[in-house]
C-alpha cells in the first residue's frame, strides 16, 4: 500500500482507493458478495470498484457505508474552515460565490483623461 502522490494519474488513484477498500473488506473477513449485498450494488460493480475501474461516487459511498468506513469521507474532503480574517473581511458572512478579480486602473485604463485626446 502506498501514499497517494499529487503526481499520480486518476487511474492510479482509483486503483489505490480500490485496493484500500479491498483491504478493509478483508480485514473484516467479509466476502465481496456480502459487502456488495450490504451496499445494494452488484458483485460485479463492487469488484470493478475494488479494481479501480472508474467507480461512481455513489458506489464508493455505498461500499464505504457497508464497510462501516463513512468516516473516511471526512478525511477525504474535510469541512472547509473559514479563517477569522476572511470572516471579518466578509462582514461575518460566509462566501456564497466566487468573485471576479478586480482590474487595477493603470495609466491607459479608464479614469480621468481616458479617451481624451
């Protein structure tokens, strides 16, 4: 088992995640058919997920739930924290949409005298 590197391809990451799920299943001494039935997916779907063959997020969630490992999703994508400075900048509100970068007015960009000639 290896750590997932930022340079890994999507296929390598999916394969590693599948191998980890298979190890959790084997640690629990459960068959693929048992976990697939508990997850409400077909055995072939569970087999493909463990092989890293492009499982859907729904399949992964179902299998993790069946394995009692939904907690892994919190480590996978933790709740984003808002820094106190960001919160103060936004007047105590959390950002709801991304902003557009503001252009700084340069010597030829708008302002007084633009277009005068």
